[in-house]
């Protein structure tokens, strides 16, 4: 191979890997899923992507895909991008990074201050709950085992604003929502973690990581380092979006004693 051909191949490789204007971090994200992401880059995962990309010396490009069932399989694992910014740390069909926060399902109410699944008041309340397809969010299984299935009012899991609005209007007495949605849509409402953190074998608290394809071990290591380096900035970002979480420094190697932070 001539030196000229060799140089041309190196240039083509550099362009494919880093783009004509430098390195590119391709991110799969939902175009309409606040507070996580939208096309205007207003979500905290949009801003997190920019933060991490800067640490990697890259710029962000998005592949937009609705975050519904099969999201990781149809986007990340289909080669549309290099990373997804928020997945459960226990994900099996991708390689998760170190977690950068731990959030929880929460009770959202007007003023009752419901916090525990053991509270007798729940027996006389309408309980709003997100649904995906024919299934409810995980806390519904605990409610069913407590004999409260008849109290549950289902809402689309893709319209969390409607759940919070139902609490505000009195259409339901209390709702159970995933923490980041409750923090964003539940402004002015009482937001408290569901306790206990696990009930009758059903967990309500989950660690959240970024995810890459399983073979992308180098990128995963880079993201792990970036998360560690920017841990403080990440926590401030989560504070800004009022994300309820347990463990203030999940992204650090040594964790503080778990304590719920609601902002």
C-alpha cells in the first residue's frame, strides 16, 4: 500500500470516528419526554450529554427515538447512536456505566402528605398510577397485594403531566409517580418517597446509569471517568430539575449514607 493510500485511509477513519469538525458523541434520546429530553435540548439528560461530551472533547449529535417499549433495542443496539443517557443500572441488553443517581417512586398529593403504603388513609383514596400498555408501574403490584387494586386509576405512562394535573384538580386523591416526573410536573404539590423502599418484594428505588453497546468497552470506561469527574456538576443539575433521589453522591466511589433529597 502506498503512503498516500495509507494517509487517505487514516483520514477516512478519523472522519468516521470523530466527524469533520471533531469528535462526535451520538446520543439516542426521546424528542418529547421532559424533564429528560426534547428536541430543544431543554431536559436534564440533554444538558448531561453536553456536560459529558465536553469532558470527552466531543460535540453532541442526536438520534431521536420515542422512549417506549424496545427503546434501547431499536435505537442504541440498532446502531443509531453511541450512548443512551438514562437507563436502569440493571439493564441487561446494553452495558451500563457507573450510576450517577438513584431515584425512587413517590407519592404526589395536594396536602395529605401520604408517604407510606401502610397508611390506612389509602383505603379510602383514589390512587393515580401510570400505565404502559396493559401493565401498571411497579408499585401497583404492592397495592394489589394490599387489596387496593380497586382504588387505582390508570393514566398513560407517556403523559405524566395528566397524572399530576389529576392530583391538582382533585380527580384523584394521590398519585404514585417516578421521581423525576413528579419533581418536574408536581410543582406546588406534596412529593414524598414511597416507603418502605421495597415492599412485599417489590422495589421502588432504582439506580440510573448511561448505557452503551456491550462491545463498546472503551467508551464505557471514558463515560465512567467523566461521571466521576463531573459528579458535583451532575448533582447540581439534578437539583435544578427537582429530581428526588436517594444518596446525594451516587456517582462517587464512596457513597454517603442513603438519605432522600427532594428539591
